[in-house]
C-alpha cells in the first residue's frame, strides 16, 4: 500500500507553495478540499502545527501562519518531527496488509506488536488508537488485544453493502432533504479529480475518505440523525475491507461517473430519480463484489489455524 506524507507536512508544503505570509488564514475546509480528506484529520494536523509553533490560533477564527516556511519545506517538516507521522502511517498499513494476508493472529499483545514492527510504546499506542477507533481491533478484558474477525471476512463486506443498500437510497427521500450547493460542488470536484488521474495516484486512505465523504454527505443532507449515525458507524468499521478491495482500481471510473450522475439529479431536485440511481450504484457494487470476496476468502492455511 502506498505510503503518504503526514497531513501536517503536506500543510507546511502548501504554505510554501502558495507563498502564504505570516498572518495568512488557513481555513480547515479549504485544506480539506485541497488535500481531499475530511475536516477531522485536518483539525488534528492544524493543532499539531500550532503546538510546533508553525501556526497560531485565534479563538472563533481558526489558524493562521505564525512563521515563514523556507524554500525546503520538507527540511522544516523533518526538523519539527512531522515525519514521525509518516512512520506511523507506513506501519499502520503494514499491519492492515499483514492482517488481510492472514499473517497475524486474532489475539495479540502490545509486546508482540512492538517487537514485530519495531515501535516505541508511544508509537504503538497511537497506531492501536487509530485501529480501535476504526473498529477492527479492541482491547481484551484483562490483557492484550483482539482483531475483529467479522471485519476481514467475505460475509462482512456483503453485509455492510446490504445495510447501505437499505439505508442510503431511503435517506434521499426524507422530508426536507437538502444538499447544500457548496457541499455538492466539493463532492463533484472530488470525482472530477479522480477521473483526471487521481484513481491511479491517490493513496488508499484518500480513495476511501473520498468515498466515505460522498456517501456521508448525501445521507447527512437528510437531516435524520438515525440515518446519519448508522452510516457513519458502518463506514468506520468497513475501512479495513475497503483497503483490500482497492487493489483493483478499474471499477473506480464507473463509480465516479455514477456519483456524478447522482449529484446531477440531486442538483435538479429529482430526488426520487437520485435515490433509484444510488440504489443501482450500490447494487452494482454488491453484484460485482465476488472478485473482492474471493480475495478476502483466500488466506494461508496456517493463518486459518491460528484463528481456529
């Protein structure tokens, strides 16, 4: 899986590339749009840069450039220790890949993981915190950790899509449904970016987050908190499955075109047609998921014995 620079390091590069002077405002949404991620990790990166002195923070106004970024932005990032997050990202993907290959036992201890991946206790805590938040591992009562077995089985992937098939098209038919034009425009731009080459160049994280943002934006516009909470929960726990499915990116061109069609229908106020198009989009993915489940189902015999 392709490693990527930390978001904090990427923001430092943007400050340099855009020639932003000390005092320039850095809106979180603008950065989320530029880096094609959600606002939550952007806010974490901004807070990190604030702690490092690169940015200042003003109450109710956000973050501002606090120091000039030199021509070699990567050197500043390294000097500030921002590359530490690159290490954590790389190890995170190694753990995901090893789990999906059946090379990790279902139950494990922190000592085992620190030794296998050569991590400090702080590094491991950060990675396990992310994994636990995404729902594919949890601390066992008393001692150790355990991976969630349902999150790397073929049935789990099928079940997650069946839930979404039942929920997401219905959300578009909720009374008072309204998709903000600015959000619609951001969703459209993300799809156009992928069609312009991002399908091949974006990382697994970026592809997953773009898909999550599209579908969650559509459901959030329903205003129904039960729909919104459910789709957010299922998206958190299906991330591991998404990483495995991203090995074959040929289907993404069709996905982007379908997403753009749904946005066009919503823009025209044709919610019933958009709901049907969304249903067909999810159904086509479900129908073609055999390729992915075949990959998920094939794991080494030794790994199966470890989980037995």
